[in-house]
C-alpha cells in the first residue's frame, strides 16, 4: 500500500499547488449552505445540486474536506491524491484474488498513469468519482470473498459499499448487473449473494425517480444522429491514448504513427495470446463492455466525449485491469518472466508518456482557473473583474467561492463585482471602480479601466456583423422542471443563446431539466449558411408566474456604448 500511495503522490503531486478550479465555487457554496441530511434525504434540496443526476456524495466530499481542512485547497488535493492511492491499492487486492502479485501491481500502476486519473487528480470537483470507484472496488472485493467463503457479514458489507457508490455517481449503479458474470463460485451462489445488491439498486431507482422524475437521461436532451453517437463511442480508445476532439484524428495518428502502430500491434498480440491460453472470461468482458458504454450514451448528446477526462475514469480502470490480464498470458516461469517485466515497463512507460503530454496540454487551462479564482477572492470593494468567455459559468462559480468564503471564513467579505455584459461594465465604470481583466499570457490580471471600448467590444463580440430586420421567433415551455424550446423560422443554420454573457450553441428545438424559478433573461442568435447573423432583442421569461413564453419579431444590430446604452 505504501508503494502505491507514494506512486500516486509522485505522479500527481503537482495538484498540491492548485487552487480552486472549475465547479469548485458552486460546490463549496452548496456544501456551506446545506447540511448532509438535507442533500441526502430531501429531494427538493438534492436536485439543487444538479438537475441532471443524483450525486449527493459530491457535496459531502466538499463537506468532509471543509470540516478537516477549511478553505485551504492544498489539503483538499492531498485528500484526492490519497484517494487515488487507495483505489490503486484496492485494485491490487482485488486483482490478487485471481492473479499473481506482478499482474495485480501492473493493473494498479496503469490505473495511476492513465489520462482520466490525471484529470481527476487535478479537479477537486471529481472527488466523488475517485470515492465512488474506491467504494465500487471494495464492494467487488467483498462480494467475491463472500461467494468464495459464504460470509454473510462480507455480503452485507459489500452491499453497503455499493450503496455508498451509488450516492457518488450513477455510473457505478450498473455494478449489480456485473456480479453474475464474475469468475468465482457457481452461478447459483453468485445470484444469491447478489440479492442485497439488487435491493440497493431498486432503492436507488426509486430514490432517483423521486428526485429527478425520470430514470434515465443526461444534461440536455438534444437531437443527435445515432451515427454521431457511435462515432464518439468508437473514439474512446483514441481519447485514452491522448487524442482530443480539438485535434484532427489523422494528424494525431501521423504525429505518433510509429508509436501508435507499436502499441496497437502489441496490445492486439497480447489479447490474442491471452485468448489462446484461455486467460480471458469472455462473458465478463462483454458484460463489462456493455455496462461501461451504456452510461456514456447520454453524454454523447451533451457535453460530448471530448477528452479522456472524468467521464472515462471507470472505463480506464477497467482497461488497466484488462491490459494486466493480457500480460498474464506470458508464463510466470522461464522466458515468460522477462517478457512480463518488459510488458510492465513498456505499458507503464507509454501511459506515463501520454499522461505527461496531456498534463502539459491542459496546464494553461489549470493556471487560468487558479488565476481567476485567486483574483475573484481578492477583489476589494472598489474593483470589478471582467470575466473571460463563458462568463455566465464563471460568474456562478467565482461568486459561489466568494460567498462560501464569506460564510465560512470572513463574514465581512462583500459580493464580488463580476462583469458579464456591457451594462455591468458601464455601471461599474460610472461608479468609479477599477476594471481588471484576466490576461492568459502572464496568468495575471491587468487594469483595463481606460480601455473601455476594447472591453465593450469583447463583451459584445457575439454581435459582430449582426444585421437588423431579420425575422426570428421563439417558443419556450416549462413543465415539471423540464424546459422545452423551439426557435425559428429557419430550419438550417446554427442557433445560439446568450445567457449572462455566455453564448451557447443549441439545437433549434430541445429540452433540459431546469429547476430555477428566477426570470430567464436571454438573447437568441442565428447564423445562416450564407453568413447573415441575426440577433434578437433581450428577452425575458417569467418562470415564477408563467409556464410558456412566445416571441416573434425582427433582429437588431447591437452597437453598445456606455453613452448610448447597450442597444
């Protein structure tokens, strides 16, 4: 265990220098506002954390960290790295039930050197993924020992770990369907031992339905072709090898053609050798494949499978175990020993190389997150921060971190002045506030108070080249926390919605879960195939008093300035 804990620290110690990042602000505020019994037991509170899934352990993870370490991010990351080390050790112990120590160690090490593990180590908001996987591995371990030894206590303990895993993330719920395929004991014993797990799964299903009002779904229900969904799923091996959606597949393969060919040939050879020597449980492999892929299908709609991030965390863990089993096809004596060691070194080296390359690629983004949170938490009452693109998101998370700090550390801390649109910029400038903007080149903020026109241009870049007089219409409907929309009149082109300074592409029609009752203020943009850009005037849907909203009119050309107003 000590070896794997040190390996986790050596591989991911850079995270200890991180600050709050990504969704941390929203989660910190939620944990500071509500008690665990509320977000675990009150559906009306649970859904406030996420409209798309049920994962109260996410908030509990922050609660535990806040209770232990306060608002000191370094120790939150230390906890995260310790969890990854614990998952690696639990994986080693699980694989040891079937394989010798070297193979089990290889599975644990490959898990630590994978790209998804890197993302989880660097993002505190994924702590429930690490915790959920730990509970899942412990649950599998207890179940296997129960089937072997007939221990009721281990059976109930395994079901308890499974229950905890379901509160972490729904991706761990299908575990119950995998149990009958584990290569241990007879089918009758496996089915009987799975009954407590089935009871947990049934209870989870009822609990999820009570909270979300549905059993399956995702973040946003949008139209997407089955071909595109299959294409995304087929790119998972490329994602795990370091490709991202922002890169061209052909270019990626050409840059690493020799390496990719060697890896593909080596893994294929190992797989054939393992199959020839009957080292594989095909029923377990096919069942695992189905249970790993199916939860990813809703994600192909939104946000998409774009990188080997947290969404592929469980997939990579399974791949690490399978690759280790492939290596076990070499005999554990004679010439097989050096071949095993060579494969151990090669696979570890290749995955470590890919992990280091990915870390370098995402380092600027991590630094930007650190810098924005630092700036937002240190703003004084006479300074406003001009947020970068995706302003609505940044306003939510940065303001959340500021409010959490006020509740937990500094009661006198005032709300941050965060600029998401030209109206806010003009108001803060008129009040004599200093205007700061984040500068990626130096990972710092600079004073842009005197560059008001440039800042206005950035805030309204969504309206560049827009023309007036183009017809647009919108119809929205809210029913049981499900927001549906239809934009028109154009069937082609691209529609986007501007919310709090953030422009987001959306389908012409779609729906998503939406729990807020605050007024929905938005602007519609349409990009026609011939290049014409049409933008609606600002629209407002009073969700508290109306279930439907309809608007039809003509587009406007936006020429903002602080003298004439934003329109």
